[in-house]
C-alpha cells in the first residue's frame, strides 16, 4: 500500500547490487524547494522556471531570477540543480508573453522554440541570471537544460546564446561561470537524434510526460486517451531505450524527469533500461529511494529486455508484475 510511513533517506542510494542512482526532486512551485529538502532528495532534477513567471504582470527581472536560482543552489549545497529554461506556450500560456491562441498548441510555438524566437530577450535575461548564479555556486552543481528540443540546431543556437551572454558578462566585468548544459528528450525527433544531440550536451533528461504524448499522438491529461499516453507503452519504452543507447560510450548522463520517475513500480524497469538519475515530485522521493535499494541489477536488466521485446502495454505490465520479488 502507499500509505505506510516511508523512511526519509537524505543519503544517496544504490541498488541492492551497489549501482548508484541519483534520486532528485522536481520543483514546480516555491514550496517544492523545502519539500524537496525534507523528502531527502539528492538534488533538483527539474526546476520548472515557469512558476517564476506565472501570476505576475511582467517577467521577473534578472536579479529576481538570480536570487531564485541561488536559493535553489543553497538548498542543495552538495547536489546537482538542473534548471530548465522557460517552457511556456502549448498548455502553459502566459498573458504578458502574448502566447498565441493556436489550433494545436502542443504542436506550436512552445519551449525552446519561443526562447530562440519571440522570447529571445527573455531567454537572454534568464541565461544571464543563470550564468551569474553559476559563478556563486561553489560546488559546480548548476546545470541548465532546454525543453522541447526537436533539432540539433536548437541546441547549437542555445549554446551560442549562452556563449554570447558569457561574453557580455565578461566584458562588463561581472562574475559568471558556464553551467553544465543538457537537453530534454521529449519529442520523437529528439529521441531519434539522441546520438547527434549527445555530442553537444553534458546530459539528456527524458521528459516522459511529453515524450509519451508525442510518441503516441495522445494528448497528456486527456482521460479519453490516457491508456495511450502511458509510459508503459512499448513504443515509449523503445524511445527511452534508444536515448540511453545513444549516450553509451559518451560522458553524458541520462535521467528521467517525467512523472514515471516518481512511480516506484517503474523504478526497476528504468534502472534496467540504464537510467541513472530519477527526478520526481518531492512527495514521491522517499518511495523511489526505497524502491532503488530493492532493485537487483540482473533482474532489472532482464525486466528491461523483456519489456523492450513486448508488443503491447499489457505485455509490459505483465513483465513488471512477474519481476516483482
Ligand atoms: C515532461 O514533459 O515529462 C516534463 C518533465 O516536463 P513538463 O511536465 O513540465 O512538461
Ligand atoms: Mg515537458
């Protein structure tokens, strides 16, 4: 059952066989930061910066953002803090950014598409705040990641924007540092191009909420198609596997920050697929940490292999059920 008290582990965890798995928290509201610390998270695997921009009449200025990123870093002096650049548009409209009404908002101008286009000025401000926060970050734990990547050019352009911000800060004599840099894998295009993307990043983080939506062409949150927009669909698992395989032999790490990372019933499967970082809602962190400690590496790999050869979601579910000790 899910109601019993689960021990809070502030220390990092390994599988029963000693494979280290980072269990981080998703932060999508101011209150989540304390909740993440209290839950014993190793760090922040997804800082959804949208919440800094919501319920306001204008965007937060550079210093306001700088303080927010500093606060997140201070909450996890020994942990990684992965900040996602602004991911608005689609299902996340913001009045003052004049996000357009689109017939298919999930297929429209959202995420990195806006940051490299209509929101380029806001993107620059956000990058300035992030690079300044990285300078004050003694542990070197700040990482920046891009949402909704679909092309290699987007990653290259965003890197160039970061380099240009660094040059500006340099010229102005302001303290800055270059954070680790990553891309979210949440479109089929990004999963298919993972090998090419890996050459340009330090890490990949699978946004399985959007990835399931786009792989399955089934809107997330629409109960009529919920059985399709499900990470246990074999097609979604194959996209995850392809991403992990693409990063093998590189220095890039691969994590999952979609909701599936918070489901302890899927922990063994994700570890078996080669995922080494899981980022979940703070409330799910203790249960996921416990689930990690119960994973046997060989069984997890066998489970992943079986799930990858499954033809149906039902077959995947059966494999998961049968692998439980
Ligand atoms: C995702 O799509 O899985 C994700 C983590 O990003 P968001 O839920 O904020 O779109
Ligand atoms: Mg997403």
